[in-house]
C-alpha cells in the first residue's frame, strides 16, 4: 500500500494541508517570542512594514488572516527585534533548537 496523499482543506480560500487551521489557531495563543532573553511582541499579519496583501488575501504562506499571528516558521513573519525575516534573521531566538550562535 502506498502512503496516502496528504489531505488538503480550504481555509479562508487558501489550500492548506489538513490540520493546518488548527496550527493557525494554536499560533494565536503565542503572542510573544523570547529573543536573547527578552520578550518581544510578535508581528501580526498586516503589521509588517511591507505590504503582503493583508487587506486583500490571507497570508500566502501560512494562511493567517489580517490581524492574526503567523504560524511559526511562516516566511512572511517579521522579526520583532530586527525587522528582518523571522525565519532567516540572525537574532538569538531562545526557542531555536539548532544552536548556531
Ligand atoms: Zn504567514
Ligand atoms: Zn531578527
């Protein structure tokens, strides 16, 4: 038997993998992030300095809607400390398991 294909669901008009809407809900319970021992308020979708289309559509990467927090590891989420891309910036995220610094 081949492995079953991943199932998709439509969430606010965006195709996401099954179970993803629950991850978005879960992301809303994490309003801050710890970086270098300090707590920072996470940047909600639509609060980024760049226009990612929050007024027109859900986040293209994690399907959050305007005013929601992105799902952790979303490539749109900004770093509240440096303003860069949260998943690629060099800030010392305390919950980052791969300790590169
Ligand atoms: Zn997102
Ligand atoms: Zn940063």
